[in-house]
C-alpha cells in the first residue's frame, strides 16, 4: 500500500507546513513554505489444590494470550505492525539514521508523544491529512496546548504506510522530512500512530 507524507517545521512563533503526496493519494498543505526561523508466585498452591474459579481464570488468561499471539502473527504475515511497539520502532529507526551520521539521538518526551498521538487520532477521526488540525490548529499550537516546553518544533506526518520501516524510509527519501529527522538542533521526539488508516506522526522539539 502506497502512502502519503507531510512535513512541517516551526521555530519560535513561525511555522512552515507542507505535505507531499504519492501517486493518486490526496493530501493537504501540499505547498511547501519557506521559514525564517510474568513470574512464579511464592507459596502458590499445587495445581490440584487451586480453587475451581482460579483454575477457570487461569485457563481464560492462557486462552486470551494465545489469541493475542495468533493475532500478532497474522498481523506480521500481513505486514501490519504490532500496536504495542510501533512507536518505539519509529524512535529507534529515527535515531539510527541520526547516529550513523554522527548526530545525537533524540530523547523521547512524554508530553510531545501525547500531542503526536492525539494528532494521529485526530487525522483518523476527522478524515484529513494535514499539519493544520481542525481540532487543535497548527502543530505549534497543539504542543503548547499539551504543555510542551520548547524553543523550536517540527512535525512529520505520513498515512498509508503499514510498518514503521516504510514510514521512516518514506520520510528519509523526502528532502524536507529528512531535514527534520537529521536536524541537529532538535533534541526530543514524540510518536503518534493510529491503526485506522495508518496515520503516523513525528513531533520534534528543541528544549
């Protein structure tokens, strides 16, 4: 599945928003702008002494675990990312690109991650692909609303890519997105991912 990408950079109170699109996918903000700125319990009862209700509970937990594992296997076979680790993978892949070029790795920031996740969910819920959110406004406004403390900020977005590798590869193959990832002034990162529509968000800040 082919995807679409978007990039935005903000310094102080100035924001540039631009998106790129691939093939017949549509995107907003498609005109780039220049900017100035589980363990064993002690004392556990033998198996044959465990009360019936506890046996049933344990059986149910094992069944649930098997179902989760089976679903994750199916997702992997279909090229779908595991929801629990895609954000960590994006951070790892991003920092890999930075460190092999001699740049400092970005630190994860919880507040920025909350804003990035909200952005991905907002794009899915409101069926749009753009840096300007109908709910939150610009990425700069979003970060301020979530209480992030920063001197400069940037955002990369993507939609349609089904794995972290595809998303980061797409960003790295785009000059504007690559500039954000490799910006030596940026120090922290937050990742958002919404499975419905595969909306990806990278938010960066300089502390």
